[in-house]
């Protein structure tokens, strides 16, 4: 019985459970197996506890108790005797009658005082069959007698009601009606639970210290809410989250169906000016902004961030959870493993890589007949195609479903992909910075029949599967995108896909949990989605479409979803608009453009900034001229934003070395250059309180009328789309295609991929292709060395120069400082 109850508890199509069992089986184990929200009998300990405590709105009153209450009219001040009413039902009945003002006494049939109590009771409720040897002739004349026994009492017992036979009542039919009423109430409650819920979020208090401690010390000093508590506060249902530990949970995509009619909130993108190698704090601004909106202005908001790769975490960059008093917590969980999405991508990516080499090997060493017999084996005497093999036959124009009916020519077409090894673009990945994997040789074992080829490893987040995860809109869409991934060409120059290799379903299985965004929280207890982390050069560098869509439903029409684009606005923001917004159909309300005095001084002619080296005095002392000269880059990035018709608010990320005059100058120039507003921010040292003015500016800007537009039409030729980005965004005079680039463009156009958006792979340290050219370079020719495609993700990516997809470790990596306390199990030294 319990097993069946537990099964029905998890059935989303069952909204209520009613138990009809022999009385001996109504044990607490059985009653409490029913989920409280499905307990239409109201007999579980949770429901009973709510009833006893007076929380009548949050529980269902047991049907028998409801029936007794209906039959006992106006019992205030009267004495009610419960005889043989036991267990949960008895406790519930006693509580309800006492709340109505009755004096309630309970006793069993063998009680010595039973006859005395019967003479004085104004109402008697029998809860079980009366033993034959118990006389009831002494019931007070005119008293109301109610029979709640599960089986009818013998008609010969009139309980002394000869003078008032109308007073004898049974609850049978009425209890059935009350149970039906409970079922209706339960269904109404379920329907109500499916509607959008107003947030009831309780922020966590911050007590910023000065000087500001390390990020991990700040993170450790705060006690995060349990993630199920946070989920309930923001309107998530219990069956919409999958909890990972205490502070992380996956959110199921079913929420999008539940809230499909809920209007979206406001959509805010955080981008930046061309950064120094140190970064200018876009993640910190993103977190600070949502902390200000929700914890200080009481406006619903969600931050949507990328998941960081572990490669840079142990390499040179450190963590990526924001910083200071504007970060995601716990930061070590954010930066390490999280919920395993990157591991799932690694497994899926490498399964596909293994399938490519294995298929080439088998085709090289077997006849058509042998391949066919192995690809379509006889199982239990029956030979049949799998669904993915039937799909391949249809693509080949072979409309047959019986393996025995294929001709030799059709068999050959079916079994041979004829992959040209020199055209393989799919690489293996690992989530570790390992420079010695940048070029490798595979197939050197004797078992691989001397099939040797050069290959390479990329870092896991460079996998096209990561880009697909970030752009997909549903499980079905992800599966289709995975199948469309082009891994090589055949010897006739036609694309070979993951679908051709028959691996699409397996890839989808490996990614089925990774597609769900991960819920975490900021230092001030406001919600954050962490999901996907594609490269910002060879991919689009934005967090997932699904996280944004779910968050936009949860915040409500007046709420805000704040997401971040990688690198400067010329790269991350341009890709956000032209690639991500096309995939999602979402329209942004505001762009927050992050700038720092430090970066502006660099663009104004300041000395080089190097990660890990102390800043030169030009960056630590007031220098208004350098700042003024460097604002040209800020002005250019504002102009780029205006190309898309979206209002821009400049967030000046303040450092302690910035002077008031420098801060005022930047804000003045930004406003004069077309920014809706420009606001200095101190969230790093003060938390959300330091970004309240930014939040207010963003709220005002979001109410402005926008005229959002894409930069180019997808129908334009690939070359023209590249040229538009180079000229209008980067400020190039023109582009120059290498012969290899032109050849690839011609090939992709022939193969039918010419209508995809463009994802430029270019240095983020300059508007041009030369990292050392700061400010706003002009008159340059942008060289396109090669052009590649991520067909599953849905974009063409031209390479401007060479792009490394596998970082290396420096002389002194971050891992020197990272350690684990074996007693407390706390991580040390993680930035």
C-alpha cells in the first residue's frame, strides 16, 4: 500500500489521494506516506498539525469531521462525548469541536465512567462499532447521537432516542459528500498553486568591513539560505526543483509551460568598454545591481550568469562569482563543479569524438556487408533499423523500413559516411588548462590499424555543445541542434553530422540534466541562475536563453532580469543582440555599460596593464587628461549600443584610487555622449547599497520607449555580414579575406549555411585586431584568416588572426594557493 501511495505521490497527473482501507490498516505509516498536498482525507500528521494549530486555510479537514461539524448545529457551550473515536480522526474531531466552543470529552467503550458521561452529554459521537455488552439506554433524552462507524450499526440499537428519533444521525453519505468537497478544494488549491506567485523574499543582511576582506572570506562570513527556502520565496513549486546539496538546485523546464501566460519582466544586459587584462567587473556590477534592486528597492530581480570553467580557476584568472560584497555564494561551489554541467558537456563532446574515429576505422577495415551486419544486427531472431537509422535512410532518399529490402547500392550508401580525415573539425575537450594538448597524435596503438592522425584538445567550454546549451530553447530544440552539428566533410565535400553518426540520442541523454539552469543566491539572498558558459571569442559568450526565459517569468511584469555579455560591448553585446536575441526572440530593455577609470586611462595613453603586476602610478594617482583622452572608447561603445536602439546606462565601477574629479568627469562625458544616465557604483565595498543609484537609473531607463533592431539581415551574404560588423562596430575601413577564409565561405554557402548569423572571433583587448591598439583605432583593414561554423549552435565564426581554444598554465598558477582543510573540509585560497 505504501509503495503504491509513494508512486502516486510522484505522479504529476494525480492531484489528490483518498484512502479506502480496512480500519486496521489506517496506521500512521500509511497515513503519513501521502504527500500533505495530496491528502484529501486530511489525516497525515502535517495536515493534522496544521488543523490543531488553527491553520485551517493550509489544511483539509477530514471528511468525517466535516460531516459531524455539519450535523452538530450550534454546539457552543454544550458537552460533546466522543466514544470509540480514536487516532488522527479523533484528534481532529476534538480540535474542531473545541474551536466551536464545545466542551469535549473522549472515552472508550470499556471506560467505567461511560454511563455517567452518557447521561450528561448533549451530543454523543460514536466512532466505532458498539460492543454488544455495553448498554446505551442511559443516553440523555433529546441528546444528538451521531454514528461515525465505518460499518452500519445494527438497527435494533436505538440508543435511547425513542423520545426523539430524529436526533439519531449517521455521517456515511454526508462524509462521502465532504470528501468530494475536499477533492474539489484540493484541485482548486492545485490550480491556484500553478499560477504566478508574488515573491516573499527575505534578504540576507550585510555588514561590510573596511578594509574589504578577500572574496572567499566574505563568502564564508555569510550564511546562505537553504535553496528550497529561496525557491519557495520566489514562487517555484517543490516539484520544479532538483536539490543539489544545501545551496544549489536545478530548475525544471516545466515551469515555462506553467507560467506561459505570465508577462515577462524587464530584460537588462550588462556589457563593458574594451577591458584591461584585469577585467572591469561586469559580473560584480551584475550581482551588485540585483542586490540593489531586490534587497534595497524591493523590486523582484534575477541575475543570470555564466558558469566559469575550472581551467582558469586553477590557472591564472581565479574565480568568477563577482567580488567583494557583490558575489554569488557559496563561491567555491560556484567555481568548482557546480552541478556537473561542464562534465556532462565533456562526456557528450568526447563521445562524439570517439564515434568519429571509430567509424573511420570500421569503414576502413570492413566490407559493406560486414558493416551492414554489425550496424543492423539480428536481435532475438529479428533484424530492424533503429529510429535514428530510419531517419538517415530518409535523408538518403531510401524509403524502406525492412533491412532485407535494401539493394547493394543502398546498403553501401547507408553504411559508408566516407569521412575525409583532413576535414575533421570536432576536437576532444577537457576542463583543464593544458598547453601540451594543443596538438596531439591519435591512433598510435597497433589495434587502430595504423590509422594515425593529428588532432587537438580544446578546453571544455569551447565545445559547440556548450554554445548549443546556451542557445537552446527546449529539450527538443537541443536534440535537433545536437543532430545538426557538422563534424567533418565526406570525400565528396558534403557535411557529416552527429545525426549521420547515429549519436544524437545518446548526446541528448548525457545533456538532459545540464539543460536545467542552476539556482543559487547572492550575498544578500537574492536569486541567481548560473547556466552555460560558452567562450566569448569562438562562441557568443552569454549565459543561457533558458535561464533568461525562466527568470523573466519568475520576476513578474515589473521585475528585472540582469544578464552579462562577455568581453567588451563590441564583442559580447554585439553577439548578444545578433545571435542570442535572434535565438530567444527576447527584446532587451536596457544596456548597462561598465567602465572603470583604470581602463579609460589605459585607452587614453597610459602604460600597459599586466595581470599579476602592480599598477603604474598613472593608474593610482589622479590624471584627468588621461581619463578625458580615454573616454573616446567609452563614447564608441555607447555609439555601438545605440546602433541597436536600446537605452544605455553607464555604470562606473569605482576603485579606491579613483578621485572624485575623475569620477565626475567620466559621468559628465558619458551623459554628453548619449547615455541615458551615468552612475558611480560602490557595490564591491558596500554591497547592494552601493548600487542603489544605478538600480534607480536602470528602472527609469527601462521605462523608455525602445526601437530595438538587429545590425544586419540574415539573408545578406556571409562576407557582407562580416563587413557590416567590422565597419559599424569595430570602426574598420574594410575587411581582407585570406584564400582559406574565402574558400570556407564559398563551401558554407554551397552547403546551405549562408543565412546564419556571424560570431566574430577577435581579441577583446582592442576594437581592432591588434591588442596593443587602444582607444578607438580607425582606418585599419580587418584580416579574416579563416572561417568556421558551428551549425548546431547556429552561427558562422570568422577568425581574426589566430584564436587559442586551449589555455596554458602560467609559471605560477592559482593552484599554488588552493588547499583543503582536512578537518573542516573548507576550501582555502580560491581567490
